[in-house]
């Protein structure tokens, strides 16, 4: 796996790991919700969902880091497979966030655009760069 794909994978992992605690533990904070572009009339109504999304982001980020570690220190085929699996998961999950927004499920509508772009680009770059021929 080339360097561009590995750097993009690392950026994706850091972004997902950075968002996880905000979603899991700090969503009650107005600052965290503003950063995440989430509005809620009653924070208690979104806490469970935010925790679950944060846990999934944590798992995706850790999975990506594990894949990168195996890629660079162990079995390159296994590491590449884990990195690509994590990247596909991240990309598809972030696109689902955009679809939910298009369906009017995000408050405020359009609020997911920055998050969708930010969480889609690193895994997309990882996948595209990994698909390019070496050299």
C-alpha cells in the first residue's frame, strides 16, 4: 500500500477517534454539539444514538490503526485488507449520514455537509490511492 493511502488512512483514523469522545461522552455540551453540527431540543433524546455512533467511530478508528500497524510491522496482505475494510466502512457510513440529511433526518437540515465531506474524503483517498498501481 503506497504512502498516500497510508497517510490518508491515518488521517481518517485520527478524525474518527477525535469525534468519538465528543459523541460518546460530551454530546450534552453545547460546544460539542455545535462542533458536530447537531441540534436537539432535548439532549437526553439523542444521547443513546450519539453514544452508539461514537462507539462505531471508535471501533472504525481503532480498526484502521490496527490495520496500519499490521501493514507496517507484520503481514502486508492482512494489514491492507483491514485498512481497506475500515476505509470502506468509514466511507459508506459517512455517505449514509449525508443520505439521512437529504431525507430531512438531520437537524438542522444541511448540517451534516461538513461532517459528511470531512469523514468521507480521507477514506475515499485511501481507497483510490490503494487502487492505483505501485510505482
